[in-house]
């Protein structure tokens, strides 16, 4: 008898363990950017949403998926918002 072996197709799991630091605030990598920006003192949901639209960022994108360049852009915008009140 010949036994047929079936191969299980395993999908690679995406683990979001990284932490991004913006404005002296640690933001967990598994959070979306819309939620993550609200961890920063003074950033509300509406401001977080406005930043996403201003930078043309998908609000459902995970924080750990951002490149260093994108994080620098976020930092620059948040810094401008905080300095202008």
C-alpha cells in the first residue's frame, strides 16, 4: 500500500512585536497608525485621522509596517502640531 502524504501549506505569520518611538512615546507595532498616534500626549482621534489624510497614509496600516522615512515624516508633522499648539 502506498500512503499519500499531503503537504500542509503554512502561511507565514505576521508578528508585530516592534515598537516605534515618536515624540518620546512608545507605540506598539501591532497597532494601526490611527490608534498608535493617539498614544502621543495631545493627539486625539481627529488629529490622528487628519495626519493620516494629510500624509496620504492608510489609517489601517500597522505601525510596524512603516519605513524609517515614513516615521520621520510622521515625526515632523506631529512636532509641528505640538509646537504650534
